[in-house]
C-alpha cells in the first residue's frame, strides 16, 4: 500500500491509507455471512505518530505486526501504547515466519512482556496469535513446522480473517441518530478538491446531502456532500450512502480540516477532536541567502516557503509553524528528524530551495521542573562492538534498561535524551566498525540530564568561490574528510570538509596546480582521492552546529556557515565572548 515515491524509496510508510475487503466467513457462528472489513495501514515510526494517533480513532481492533526475527521494536512499543489507550482489540501477527532466522515463539513472549510492561489489563493479554509470511501470502494460527517436509504449508490468509471476525467487535454505532462523522484524514483530487476521510459514528451520509461542518473554533459551516465513496480493495467506489460504523471518503465538502465533524445540518454536534502529541524538535527554515540561490530551485522566496508550510499544516497534524526572528525565517516544529526530513525532501522534489538550521529539542516545564524529550533506543551490536557502544551511550546520557544476547549478538535497550541522540548514529557506526543496528523512538519527557551536544570536530570552510580542484582536495585530505568532489562548485563560507581537530579552518579548495617545467608524471597520475562524504539531508541536519546551516535545493545538499564572511564570523564571535565576559 506504500504508494508515494518517497515511501517506496525509503521502504517505510509515511501516510496512513485505507483499504477494504468483503470476507465470506467459512466457519463459526457467522458462517456463510459476507462481512465488510476496513483495513487501515499506519506508519510504524513514531515520528509519524500524529498520523497513527488520528487514524486509530477509525478502528475497532488492531493487528500488531512484529517481525519473527527482530521482535518488538521501540516503535512497536509506541504504536501499541496508542492502540491500548483507545482500548482496541489486539491480534498479534508474527510476520516473516519464512525467514530461516525466525524465532517466532520467543517473539510472542516478548510481545507478552511488552504488554505487561505497558501496564495493560488482563483482557489485552488474551490476544490471538497469527503466524504469517506476507511475502509468501499465508497466515496461520499454528506455526508450520518447516523442518518436516510432510507437513502441509498454509496457502491462504483465512485464519487471519477468521481471527478478525472472532475478536474484533462489529461497530456499535447507531444509524438512526443524527449524522456525526469524524474527519481523520484528508485527500485531494484536482477534479473534486479536498476529500474528507473518516468514520461515520452516527446516522447516515448520502450523495447530495446538506450537512454542517463543525470547525475547531466551535463554529458551524453549511456544506453539501457531492459524493459518498466507500473503500473497496485498494480503491474507492461511489456508494451513494454510507451508514454508521463504516468508513468513507466524501467529495465536495471544500472547507474541511482534519478533526472537524461532519454533522446533521439541523442538529450539529461535534465529536471530540483528535488529540495529537506535541512536537519534540524544532528548527529554523529560512530563505536561501547564499550566492547560489535560484540556480537549482524554482521556489525560493519567503512568501513561497510560507505558503508551502501553510499548506502542509492542513494535513500534517503534528507539525507547527511559527514566525522566526525575521520575515525570512520560520520556526518549524515536528516530532523528530525523520518527520522534518520527509517534509524537506518533499519540498526539494517540488522545486524548493531553502536553508535549515540546527534542530533543537523542545524543552518543557512540567510541574515546575525543566524537562527534555527522552527517547527509547534499541541497539544490536556484536560482542566486540559492545564496549565502544556502551561508552558512547554513556557519554550521551544514555541509561541502560536491558541487555541480553540474541543469536550471538548483544541486544541493548536504553533510554537516552533526544538531544544526545542527534548525530549519534554516525558516531555509533564509527565506534563499532559499521555493524551496530539502532532504532529509537520518542518515549516521554523527563528532567534535564544536562548532556552537552557538541560535534567535537571543527570544519574546513572555503575562503573563496569557484570550483573545487583535485589538486587542493588532495592537499587537504590529510587534514580530515572532504565533503566535496573535484568539479563541485563552492562559495565563500561553504563547509567543504571536517577538520580532524576541533577548530575551524579556512581553506582554499579552488587552487589549480601550478604549471611547472618539470612533470612529475608518475605521481601526477596515480593520485587516488579519498572518497568524499557528500552530506545528505538528514546527515547534514544531524551534523551542523548552531552557527551553521544546511542548504537544500532540488539537486544538492550543502552545508555552510550562517555568516559567510570570515570577518563577520570573527566579529560575531567577539560579540558573544564580550557578552559572556560581561555576564549578560
Ligand atoms: N522475508 C520476508 N520479508 C518480508 C515479509 N513481509 C515483508 N517483508 C519485507 O520487509 C520489509 C519491510 O516491509 P514493510 O511492509 O514496508 O514494513 P512495515 O512494517 O510496513 O514498515 P513501516 O511502514 O515503516 O512501519 C520489506 O523489505 C519487505 O519486502 C515476509 O513475510 N517475509
Ligand atoms: Mg508500512
């Protein structure tokens, strides 16, 4: 169901999606009945928690998918807690049972432990388990014994649907009451404009019906439903009429936002709005004021960026946008680096160019105590990598919760301030020879742990504009790592590499080799340059310090100093020092 290009590229679900099937029941009390089952795919990652929280409101039950090898992940914990809050009936689906490393039984026990850990009641612990392989197209109540060739392999997903019919209660919504439909999701079509997606909790909605839209400010707006669509397979069909308990998509209600209730026109009553957790990370989006502005992007003005952000706010419920220090800046808050990264990636694909500052965690005062977001981290390393990994975790304020061996590797679970986690992935890979696997997700707010976040290394800053040459790159390569390749355009103030020491270094990276009468032929031709570490959008955001920016265009990601001229940076440094000395 992952249909948008970014989802396909990254292999993750970003936007929730609906589908529906009609299932012919083959056993039990409902035998012979055809039952409609709506299925909603949610993103798994907590950065898209806003998406998860609101679409779960449409559901009566949840299929908790866990990997037969990896078991529950930090994000499993997050989505599961959301499902439990809403008291959804659970079915645990252990997927990828085809994998030779599958440890399905152990994984079921881990899910059990996780539920107990989340403080769920007896009822939630009584879940059915389905073993499955999505890849091979089967789902079964019993785990097939793959070692015995005589045992028949399951070939269909009937057990899964039977479990849904058994466990998930039919909707108990009343079609005879006045209409109430909660809008949980939005879609857009060029022909019909906005499309409202949600669940009808009371009454019926029909084509051509006049309704009241209950807005966030308590006001009501009159609107007319053009078409009522139902989900069918991966698509939608004109249903003409949908009644309480079903999900639908409405065309024609133009002025609609997520959280609104579409209600009976004579008797409008709003349903409680969807509550979404607050953002944990913020940063500055600003216009690109560098010398390469407009060379690669089409949309560059603050007006265009502002309009785009306003548009995003309509559907991206966990996002916040506030004015920045000047008209050229916007303070954008989200649920994590991935959340902001996906927005930025979409913007650059649409042709935007902008600069983004260092992401900072959002502190909050809770009961008079300053608190910061804490993430839950799971880390798998080899036994040799464990020492350096633990050392790094400790230096970043991590607290170990659990350590166990899993299939010859160490599995570590820890809590760590989000602040300490930014930029840690790279360091972790370096510390463990590239073999650590880590996942993390927002857990809760806790009192400040006072972890300083510093890069440790200084950078190489270009002192002039032009084209990077192989000659200069080679000359600089023993000073650290380069971020540019020969032939890349550079400008004054652009960061072209990392210094192996902790100070910033002005470098001339555009020097051409001086022509001389003597040709050192052999040396000339055998030079092999160290591979450049070209920054990516997210690695750039994790990398930069407060006085730096990531420049994002449809074609490039560059990092630069906020102040491009060295003299300006020196002056700013002086001013900061003077202020500090004066104790301001
Ligand atoms: N071996 C095996 N691989 C599978 C199976 N099902 C899915 N995969 C692979 O697992 C990867 C992740 O699959 P997704 O369906 O995108 O996972 P997801 O849980 O939806 O991920 P999010 O949407 O990010 O939460 C893909 O590479 C799939 O090909 C399976 O039954 N067996
Ligand atoms: Mg998915």
